[in-house]
């Protein structure tokens, strides 16, 4: 994921804004639970609004369903590069002018690429919301895509890709995704490759923006000290020229399930082996999502409360940190266990991963493990929306995955309904100790990997 940020100044304004944001983190859960409004505008834009009057701040996040999943294989990184260029100049503003205007009021503009969608985010004080919407609409609707900026951003992205080749963790992660997803778009890096980045032309970028950056392919979440009526008035004023279009059909095939083990050994002259073990997982709309969340917390998602951490770190001292996760995305998900260990203990660490997977699939979890997982998952859930920044991002995800605005109220019930039998059932169904990808980046001579 690539993230571009413009942070404001002068210093006094910036400090004021971020002090307010810091104070807002302590706002009560009751405020965070306020019901949001949802409305589809005539343009097809889905508007989500949550008025939060604790502080005079407005947060706007626009999610455009134009993520890397839509990149042609030969143009991997096209989505990310297109998003990356949004604040590098428009038809009426240069990159420097955009930066100066948002900096002058101490605001913040950020752009982030992703698999399924890209986000353009704005944070401003309430008194500067008109300027904020003016800038936001301008970079979304009118990017200039000047060739000089394209060349500059390409060079920066390629330098980042090259640097990642020196990071054993990044190397292992990319190798895992490529092996697990195969030809599916999720198997390609969001930022693309050096070769694909070189192949992207200005025409590719302009065409991609023209096809996918349309209001009926976007979600806008607004949170903070602004009414719904004022928000709609600003949209009508600054996004009036953003018109809906017919969207091109985009079929994303499901990835092929793994058959048997796939072991990838990457030799590096390093003292610690970087290990990624896993396979395909579940999509976000899978009804077993909540049971899988509980199961994974117990297995390796619960930090020091998890079995993997207790075994591999605390009992055997093989790694400082080990964790597992299910990434439940729109088109496909993945399951991963990640750790670093001495090259000479790589075999032992992988063996303990298999041991814990087998135990999870064959033995019911304890009452204490189940209650601990439920308590954490339900207790930490409100923290996802305890600030306007988190609220806006949360609303985007809720809308994108079709969870419904009452999701906050229903989540606890879903988690608390999970039984020990459910945990055992989903472990047997979604953990695959025979069909997997194992990536080890390390000194292969020292590791003497037997897998």
C-alpha cells in the first residue's frame, strides 16, 4: 500500500489541530456509538454521515472502488500510481499550491492505495471545511497527470520496490502472496513491479481514472462537527460536476485452492529466518467470519494470550514474536502465521506451527480460552470508532462489505454466540495443514530446512 500525505502548518495551527485529535481519542464510547446516516445521492455517490460535536474538526474519507484488483497483469501498480498522482497537480493547481493551501490552515490530505479500493482523506477544522471540500473535489475530479510528475512518482515507487528487496520480511510476504493466490490479482503487489511500473503510460492512467473515478463507484464518509444538511450542501457545491457513468464490467475470478504443500526457500545472508506459513482463507461475507475470528484469536491473534505465542515464544524461546491472522477481503482471504527465528531453529519453529494447527483442529478449546477471546474481541471493538478518524474509516468498511449501519450493535452478539463446537468446526474447515505455502527467507545452509 502506498500512502501520500500532506500535513499542514503553520506550527501553531498544526499543534492545535493535532492536540484536539489527541483529546478526541478519549471521547466516550457512547458518542462513538451514535447512529450514522446513509443516503445515496443522485450522482450515485453513497454518503455516510456521523455528526460528532465534541471537537470542531471534520474528517472526510472518499473510497473509490478502483484498487489494485482492477490492474491489468501487465500494468500491476496502475491503480496505486493513479491514486498517488491525485495531489500532484490539477487543472487549476500545481502540486505546490495544493500543499500550500492545506498547510496554511493546518489541515491534512492523504491518499492511500489498496487492493479493493483507494481512499482520499481530508482532515480540517470546522472553520476551514469549505476550503477542504474545494481541495478534495479538485484532486479527485481534476488531476492533471502531468508527464513530469508521472516520471517523478514512477522513480520514487521503483526505488521503494528495490528497497523492499533488501527487507527479508517484505520478500517473504510478497513470495507468500504470489504463491497462495497464483494469477489472482491479490497475488500481485499493490505498488506493482519495476517492469510493470515502467510499462504504465499517461494514457493508461487517464483512462483508468476516467473509467473508475466516478461517483457511482465511490463512498464518502463524513464524521465530525458538521450537520448532514451542511455536508450535502458542500457536496452539491463542490462535487456538482462529478457525474455518474456506466461502469465497465470487472470480473475477478476466484483463486484456485492449493493442492499439497508449496515450499519456497529464499537464501539470504542473515542471522534470522523470516517465516510465513499459510494458505487461502475466507471472504469477508462468509457467515463463519465471527467463529473464525474467535478461533484465530486463540490460535495466534491474541498476542500473549494465544497458543502460538505461549508455545513458540514463552515455552520454547524460539521467537520474540509470532502471530497468525485471517485477512478477510472482498474477493478472497488468506490465513498466515508469521515469525522470525534463528536459522538453526527454523525447523523447530515450523514444527510447532504444525503442532498447534493439529491441536486446534482436534481438541476443543477451553472455557477460559473461549471467554478470554470473546471478552477481548467485544471489549476492544468500540475502540475502532473512538475518534472521528476511526469512525470515518469504519463507516467506509461497513458500507463496502455490506455489513449494515447496525453492525456496531450486532457484532457483540455474533461473537458471543460462538461456541467451542463452532471453534472446532471452523478450525477443521479453514485450517489446512496439508495444503499450504511455506516461505522461509534466511541462510538456507544454516537452516537445513527439512520441509
